[in-house]
C-alpha cells in the first residue's frame, strides 16, 4: 500500500497462497471442410472458426448431409471389382461427374467424432456443397485458427478427396501449423488410399505416404491406417434419387423383372403397377405435381422407394452398395473422438490405444501382426498406427506412436500431448508475472506455483516417480538459471524438468523351469 500520511487504522490484506496454474483443455479438435451452409442467423460463418458441442449445433450452423450422386456403368476395366451382375453383364457404381456428386467427408466425419466420445470442437467451413474441393481452400482454412488458443487437435477429412500430391500438400500445411506456428496442437493425418491393401496394383499407399510427407515437425502428428467401414449412413438415408442416371436404373430393373417396354390392356394389373413404378424413376415430379405440397411430394417419393425395394432385389443390392461406399471413411475423425474420451476418463498422459472404435464394422484392410511390423518400426521413423480387428474384441486402435517414431523423446503420442499441456498451462499462468520485479520473492512465487501444479499432475498419474522429487523439479534464480546480465535485460528464466510416463508398448513375460523341490 502507499505511504501512510493520515493518523488512523489501516487494514492490509495479503495473499496467503500463491497463484495457481490451471490445466488447459487437451482435446478440442478443429475440423476443416465443406458444409451445406455456414451462417448464424444471417451472419456468414465461412472461413470463421466456430465452436460447437453437438451434432444439433452443427445442423443449426452448417446444415445437413450432402446428397451423394452415383452413376451406373458397365464394368470395362478388369482391375475394378464389379458391384453387381445382371445376366452376363457386370456393372459398377461410380461417383457422378462434376461438383454435383455430393462427395464430401466432413459431415460423416463429424458423426463419427461424436459417436466416439467427442465433445466441444471447432468447425471451419471453407465452402459449400456443389463447389469443387480445392487445395488452396483447405490450406487457407488453417489460417483463421492462428487466432484461436483453445483448439488442440487438427483434422481435415476432405483432404482425402484430393489427388495424392495435393492431399500431401494440405497435410504438410497442417504439420507446419502445429509444429512451427502454434506448437500447442497436434495433427491427426489419414493415409491417402488407405482403403486399399499395401499389395494393391496402384502401389503401396504407406510407402507413397512416407516418401512424400517429408521430415518436418513429425512429432506433432500421428497417422492411422487403414480406413474403416462404419455405420454412420443407414438405408433410410438413401433412395433411387441418389442414382444420377435414372434411365439406366429403370432399364436394369425392367430387365430384372422381365417386364415389357409398355403396358397394354392384356398386361396383368401387377405388371402394370411394376411398369408404373419403374417409369416413375425418371419422372420429373416438379412437372406433374406442381399443385402438391412439398410434404406430399416427399411422401410420394418415399412410397416409390419402398415399392422399388419390395419389387426388385437388384435395387436393394444397389442401395447396399451405395451405403457401403459412403460408410468407408478415413479414421482421423474417430481418433479425435477417442482422444477426447481417453483424456476425459484417464487423462492426456494415457496412450490413446487399446480402445475400441464405436460405429465401426471392420477395417477396410485386415492386418496381422506381421503386417504391422513395418508400420510400427521403420528405418525412416515414420510410424503408422494400425487399426486392427481381433476375434472376440472388435476393432481396436493398436498403436500410439507419433510420426517421429525413431525419436526417444517424442516417439509416443501421449508424451508429446502431455508436454504440450504442461507447456501451455505454465505459459498461461506465467503471464501473471509479466512486469513483476525480477527478485527473489517473484522467483519463489513462480517456483511454488509450478511445483504445486506438477505435484497435482504427479498424484493423478501423469508423471513417473515414486516421490515428487523423482517426478519433477523446478529451478529458478540468480546463478541457477539466470545471470546478472539476464536480470539487467529483464529476462526471468525458469527451468522445469519432468519425467513423463511412457506406455508399456512391449510386454515381455519370461518363463523358466526350476528344479523340483518335493
């Protein structure tokens, strides 16, 4: 207090306890991609990081799912697997040409994120459905996140819809953002072509990924392989309207049912009904039903879809094929949800592995232990975490390594993310000491503040050591971390040493025979 100049009684309050360090959030992903819309009551949100906590909020601000469009084509390439066969003819499903195909991954990835324990997150919409997916747009969506401190994870599912070189360009921008610009967040990467095995005729997707990614900031990212077959898209979400060339669909169903081209007075009533249903596939509803309400039109379309399902087994096969195509998703969004769930239940220091993935039927590629050897340990050091199916256990995440797999410091995901949490927590708490006198009282305050915080982390299992002295140490002071020149230049230097827990990745159990004793 100031100098006392007037006689009287003065009360002086002093803080009995030092300032505390507040643990920062560790699992707040930022998703970047294309949405149906992006507005908040008329205010545009395109290019704006927007915080949501549920799919209901996503629907409110960013709209609903895209409307995928497929085309039926005769199978012409021997390397393509036929989707179905009718007589002697084989057909495949392919995405419709142009931007109207509705091929976007962000919406389905958000469903997978919340299904696996996801919570608060940020969404950056870089464009709307119907627009082309562009490398520059996805990369530019990272820039607004520079002004946001809360996100700790970065996921860009739509990067998998680019060609391989451009998807790598986006992923390199993610690494640059996490490891160089911010240094307080972690990137989750998918492997381009991860829905294929490593023996595919188009090449080994893992080697192509490793060879193109580079070596910068690998400790700030993790990659997962293979892609996963999910259940986020159901049969009720699809109909004949998802097939762009309806005339081909009508012709195939007519051929399957053995129907004539047209109906006459000799045609049986059921065949007439079947012909009408097939003809309605290519019918323009807006022309004949202008007097009907939108609800009536939708009801008619639903009835037609149910009629086709009951009439044509081939049509049901087509719906299943479309559903399987849409449910094949890259796993990074699911992993973001698992990170959130593990952080909330066990702590950021628990490795996000040996955890089952919800909403998943099976991995796109079934891996064995031998297959995983080169994924986990490689001379390049770019470890890829495997997603594997185990009998009686389901689909599990079976790896917890960063891309910097040969580094003893940053080999494990939980070590890297725990250090990010400790650094950010102490940095934000240290801002309270800026411009304070660089004297012993300030040093003691900072040392006790950080020491109390690390002690609480140790008690919760985040640091290794039988006693706190083995788990961490905090050093600050003249002659210990600072020189007289540092003090004259206004530098207060604190050195913190921590012993982080590492996962028991390899457990060896040794058996040995002993001599008989009785």
